[in-house]
C-alpha cells in the first residue's frame, strides 16, 4: 500500500492532467451537438468492433455443439429418405394402395480414433451397445461408405474400415448396373482409392461414371461410393480391374452414421437355411 501511495504522489501531475483532460472532453461533448454526435458515432464503432470479436470467439467455441446438432439433423433426414423405407403395396384392379414403411435407421456417432495408413485399418466411435449399435451394422460418412461395425462395448464400437484387406462392399456401376465387390486392394495404401472387382470383361465401363451401393449388403441401395478413374483387363482373366476414387475422405472423418437394417436378421436366417445352417 505504501508503494502505491509513493507511486501516485510521484506522478500526481500526470494523473491530474488525465483527470482534467477527461473532464474537459466531457464538457465539450455535452455542450456541443456536433462533438456529441461524433463521440457517440465513434464509441458505437468501437463497441461494435468488440462485440463482433466477442461473437466470433463464442461462435468458434460453439462449433462442436453446432456440428453435433447438424449431424443429428442429418441422421434424422436420412431416416426420412425414400431409400430408407420399403413399399408395402396391394394392387386391386387398377388401384394400387402403397404404404411406405421404414426399413433403415441411422444412428449418428463421433469418430474418436482412426487409422488410414495400416494394412488393416479400424475406426473407433463414441456409441456402443447401450445406444443400439450391434456387430455387423454398416457405417456411412456424410459422403459415402465407411465400413462395418466390428466389436462393440457398452459405450464404444470399433469399425472395420473400408481401408481393410478383408472388407468387401457390394457395389454397382451407374450405367450398366453391373455389380461387384468394392475392395481396398492388396498392397494399396492410398486412402482415396479402391477397386471394383468381379465385373465381367464384356461390360462397358466409362471413366468418370458413378459407383453406388447395390443394396445386396447391409447398406441401402443407391449410396454414392465413388467414381471410376481407370479400368482395364486383369491379366488375361475374364474380369475387369476398375479403379475407383472414393467419395469418403478418411483423412478428415469426424462423424459417421451407423445403419440398422430392420430386416437384416430375417434375411440372414433365410440365407443360412440355403447354406444348410
């Protein structure tokens, strides 16, 4: 406290100058219309600038909440898409009574761990069995296919990424509707490239044409997977080697949608009977 008084007494002339200078400005502003309007305008600009900076910071801090909200909204919209349901139709004469029922449900989840440069890559998400996630469910990004749910704990789940040697996704070409298996490919370490296999040589494939999910696996049909960037014969064999540029950017994956097929168990049980299971 003593040091404070010493400081004030030493610089008392400066503090008195500041006090009288401020008081004189106040008198000028209060008693002159032009100066008062200028001061109000200047102060409004300064205050507005600080409000703008403050709002920018608060908006930045709220980005996570905004992203979570958008992801939840996208999942809700996906649940309402035509491709998420199936038509239950009854035709009597010329009258067709069609009711669309939901088949696919989407659960949004956040990516909390991801690998892209290994031979077999996995992704961890922050949703698990308590949120309805089950092994074998398909997983999508906002732009394409991600992979399949592999292991599940109460609060988390791991995904066998499309960037995995054992992952196969049934996909179809836009023009010919020919379908095959989309795989990452042996020895491929590029997270943006995959290969469409089992397409016969006689099928005409155009560079740039789109590749979609076929609907023969756990994914709904018509989900965009990528586009053809190269094609050719595979070592004299009867199938083409088609290189596909993936639409999913695994480098920047933050949110995913886990797909629940309400008919998956029924379909699997029926197919197991055909295999003697």
